[in-house]
């Protein structure tokens, strides 16, 4: 077996069935974990993380044993980060203090250059003096992701990190998750019910049902998308006050609600009946009620 895998075998009793998990997952890209509600997805990650201690478990990360019949590494000693549905920030601490708390608890001393890179990539600088209740849900989840990364993890678990966000905030955080996947190269295990999120992010998909793995398959973005329904375009501007992003498609200026990164290219799904021509604008301008898929 190649050492660049997370290998696992365990059983664990839940309310209505017993989990019987056996397999290995490559430590590359983003692994989406999906399946019906209550099938054991969250428990799966918690067992791998050591938050839940399953009986008869064998868990091996690369060539390092995390758990077997006589050995158990506690969660805080495993080189992983965990991002939950809720942001779990400390309300009484500023964003800066929340991040400093994570730095102090890091198993490896993280350099100032690495900290600055994280703050820049996730656009956290302007939030540092604020408190969790003063920022949006999407911003709070971005801070949570950065806080997890400040522990210098070799693996990142995300348990439906977008589930509690509105659609605009989901699109916003997806942008940063894509950048995390592409720029930092940290393997991620990502629980989701959303085909949209899988299509945007996944390198492979683990399908679960009733406490068992039904399949593990490599996944390629184009498999999930009928590209004939999409147009590729680059974001050319973002208006912070209006929270609108602008794209140029041919001679048409197209605006979307929500934040997209200027200079990044996207596949944009534009249904014909979703177009509205706006008067009194120099170029024909279209307001589109649409979805975007990151590429």
C-alpha cells in the first residue's frame, strides 16, 4: 500500500445500525463525502480525528498509526484541522485574538510569512479588529478555516462548512475553498449534500449509506457539468457597497449578487429566461439570476 493514504477499519454502534467502515483514501485534493442524512458521515470524520473512539479500530495516516488495538493518539496530537458547520469562534475575543489563540496551540511554530499569506489569501486583514458578532456568516467561516490552518495541519476535515450559510455567502466561501485546494495543497475531507459543491471542488467522491462505504471514485469536474449550458468569463470588478460582481461576456456587462475574485475565471450558467436588459447603460447590461461553478 502506498504510504500517501489514510487507511481505516472500524465498527461503531449508532442508534439504528452499526457502522462497518473499511477502506483507504488518497491524501490528495479534496475528497467529498456524501450520502443520506444520518448515514454516519460526521461520525466517520470524528472517528478518524479521534473525537469519537471506535472499538476495534485501525487507523493509519501515511506510515503513522493513529489508532489500533493497543494504541491511540489523542485528537490534539493528530496533525489535522477540523472545520464544523458553525464557526465556533470565541465571541468575547476579537478576530485577531481568535487567530492568536490558534497560533499558541499550534503543534508547529508557524512563520510570520505563512500567517501573512493566509490572511491575504482569505482576505482577513480588515476583520482583525472586529468581533465574531460584527462579521457575516461567510466571513466567520473564512476565519474558522484560517484558524484551523494556523495549526499547520497535514489534513483538513470540513463537516458541511457551508450548510448554515445563505446562497451568497456559500458562493463567497467556495471561492476561498478553491484557492485553499489549489494554492496550499492540503488534502481535505469534505462532507456535503450538495452536488454543486462537489462539482466545484471534489477530486474524488466517497458515497456512504447506513454506516458503510458504497463507493470511492475519482471525480473530474467536467463529469458533473453539461458545458453547453455554461459560458466562461472573467470577473472584471466588484462593488463592495452594492455587493455585486461584474463580468464581461462579449459586449454584455453582466452583474451578479455576491463577491467573486477579480481576475478569476468562472463557468457561468445563464438561463435564457433569466436575462433582463437594463435601460440607460452605455453597453447592453444584463442582470442575471444565476449560479456559477468555480473552475
